C-alpha cells in the first residue's frame, strides 16, 4: 500500500463536529472516515461510467418518445 498523502480540507463547522462525533463513536479518525467516503464515491463513479459504456450503443430516445410510450402502455 502506498504511503498516505497529506491534504488540507476545510469543513463547515457543523460537518466537522458531526465527523468528530462519528469518528469518536466508531473509534477511528476523521481521516479514515473521509478516506472511506471518498473511496465509496469513486467506486460509484466507476460503476456509473461502466454502465454508460455498456449502454453506449443503445438508441437515444427523446423525452417525448418515452412519454408517448408510457402513455400507450398505460403506465401514466
């Protein structure tokens, strides 16, 4: 594992207080909480990009086309 890198992050006072309390409750550090949250966000982004790539060749439908189809099928 690579050595940790240092960064300065400024939080809203209320967010910082919530992070301190959560870190204390979990017996961990604010850094660990932030690292976990960022990792989860990056994983979600990667999953979204993969989904977009998988569906790249699907036809594009206009909003009007989708609306008409939903009406035709009695969904709205």
